[in-house]
C-alpha cells in the first residue's frame, strides 16, 4: 500500500471515528426530545413557556400541548428551540389523528425552515413513520429509506430502519428485512434509545440465519449480544432451537442435520485446550452436554448415546449426566430406562421425585403414591412436601377423598402451615363439586378476599344467590382494589337469579364508580351487547 493510499485510508478512518463520536454526543436524548445543551441556551421566558407546553405533552393532553407549542412559536419564532416546538406541535397533531396537517404544516415546515437542525432529521423520520401508520406505504418507504441511508448512526436513522423492517415483514420481503437487520446488528451504534431495537434486530438475524444455514453470520450476530464467555452457551441454545425446529418437518430434516454438524463442530472448537483446572474441566463438560443436546434436537439417537458414553468416560457419572440421560429416555417414552438412571442418583430424593413424576405421566397412580410414600421415609425433613404431592396426585386422578385424608393429616402434623392445608381441603371439596363442604373450609381460611370469592362461587353453584351477593358486597367494602370485580359479579349473579333490573343497576354502578377500571369496560360492553343500553364510563348516558 503506497503512502497516498495509506493517508487516504487513515483520513477515512478518522472521519468515521469523528462521525461516530459526534453522533454519540448527539444521542443522549430521544428523537422527539431536546438536548440539555439547547435547554440551557433558552432565555428564562422561553424556558417557562416551553415547560408549560412540555407539561401538557407529558400528560398526553395533545390539544392543549399543541396550543402551547403554537404560542411559543408566535412569541419566540427566532428562538433556537422554535424548530423543536414545531416538531412537537406536529407530533401532537399526529396524536389527534390530524396526520396530513402534521405532515404538510408541521414536519415539512421544520425541514424547510431549519434544514440543518437535528429537528429536521427527526421530522424527516416522522413523515415516513406517519405515512406508514396511515397505510400510505408507497410514500412511507422512500421517506424512511432516505433517513436510514443518510443518518444510519443517528437515532432517527435506526428507527427508520425499524419501520422499514416492519414494512418488509408485512410485504414478506425477507431479503430486504434481513439486510436491514444486518445493518442494525453490525453497523448501527447502540445508544441508550436504540440499544433495545438493535438487540432485537440481532436476535432476529441470528434466529433467521441459523434456520437459513448461514451459521457464521448467526454466530457473529450472537456475539454482538453477549460477553465473550457467554457466547458459546448462547450459540448452543439458539442453534439447538433451530435444529429442533428444522427436524420437526420432513422437508427440512436435511438442513437440521447440516446445522447440527456445524454446531457440534463449533462447540468442539470452544473446548479449552487444557482441562487440568476444575474451571476448564467444567466448561468442557458443559460443552459436551450441549453437544448431546444438539444431537437430541436433531433426533440423532446414535450420536446422542455415543456422546453420553463419551461424557461418562471423560468426566465420570454424576447426577447431572444421569439426569440428561434420563430426560432423553423419558422424551423417547423409554420410561424403564429413564427410571434406571433416576434410581442411580446420589441425591436420592431428587431421583425419586422424578420417578414419581414419570408414574404420573404414565397414569400409574398406585406406583406414584408408593414412590411419594417412599420419599416421606427417605426425606423426613420434607415429608409435608411429599405428602402434599401425593394428595395432589390423588386429585389429578379425581380421588378426592384420599386427597382430603392426607390434607387432614397435615393439619395436625404441620400446624405452622395450617391455613395452606385448610385451603387445599376447601379447594379439593370444590373440585369434587361438594359446595357446602367447600364453603365451610374456605370460611376458616385467612386469605381474604380470595376465600370470600371462592365461597360466593360455591353459593352460586348452589343457586344461593343472595348469600353470594352478601359476600360480594363484603369484598367490595373491605378490599378496595377488588371492588370493581365484586360489583361486576353481583351483576352476573343477579342475572343468574333472573333479576334483570337489579343486574342492569349493578353493571351501571361499576361504570359510574370505577370508570377507569378494566371491569368497567367489561360491564359497559355487557350492557351494550346483552341489553342494548349505551352508558358512558362515569355514568352519563351517551348522546
């Protein structure tokens, strides 16, 4: 390389570095905000008027905010912040669904009158985004592309890329979408306001390229997301997911095997050359486990078994390996082989717990209960946990009396958690449709308002509507945050009792008393759909 070429290259590098540093300095605020430096330059009267407008903007009071920004422009049209005021005025108009006014009278004017300002760049972005949001894609694409091409290092350019990627996705233009993700992943600068969207682009690029067989670029995308020591594990996790998805279809099983081969090769390259230290040996072991997971995801049984055998030879057998092998057998419905691995666990309770869970999967109630009883003997310190698991197993098989008997025993042996066991007894009676018994035990619980909610539910099943309404009123009076829900339930209960007028009154009450609560919206919709009544949230009738 001659001297002239070297100097040219150095100049370009310095220019890029300067642009990057300059851009970074300009990115401390979001697209629609004004920098602190500009705020500092405002006179006190200008700052006061701008703060008034900003207050209403933050409160989403768009009409008043727009008026205050317009007032600022009238009073201080030569101010350094005039372009910013017009930008904000334009955004307010977009929020008020006056998009054409915002574009023609606002954003374009910012560009025309202050072409060299950072607000002009933001306005250019908002023109494209606004066209996109109102469905005028033919106008949105060139506007957004111009911003993305001219200002790739600025927030506006990055967000223009986001919008273009969304358009490409809607148009099923994978080539354009991937190219945008690539730019955002490897070229865009990740500032406070763009780091999240750039990371999302890198996530999507990695996932896409793993599936597409572009392994090296997928790895590079992952490298932009994590610290070096985390990368191999993340590559394994994301690659395994792609291998599994490709293996699920006959049409892509060849791609799955090819990706698995690349992924295994990559993971082997990450293994420490010297595994004499405990740390490096553990790293090598985890990489070997990942390789086994790759083969599992590819449905490559032969290599999965070989990898497990290799791990055992190199590192010895422990519960981690036995658990991996058992999980593989279990996934392949080879329950007896899986149980043999769990039986070898040094942590015997952990192994027995998995054996019991497998019996439940196999719908083998008797063996599951036997295993839980074995756990009670083996792990007496946690006997309540295993008895509770046995009770839950009985409930899974609709053996409610046996479950209740266990909970009754726990009431006397585990007094510290008596409320928990009262609740489980009540819930089991409820599951068994023994409503009266359930009410009796829910009444003993301290879990207000949940116990009252359950009691009211049981009374409704018994068609004891007045009793249910009494409970809902007690909830409304004693638990403020649940009051809207309780009043809504009163309305439904009155309906079940065929008391139409009282039901309507209850639904209206929700709308009147809690207009901003989500249950008011539910009541409002119910009044419209079922009774054809139009009531505004807050209680007044619609015009």
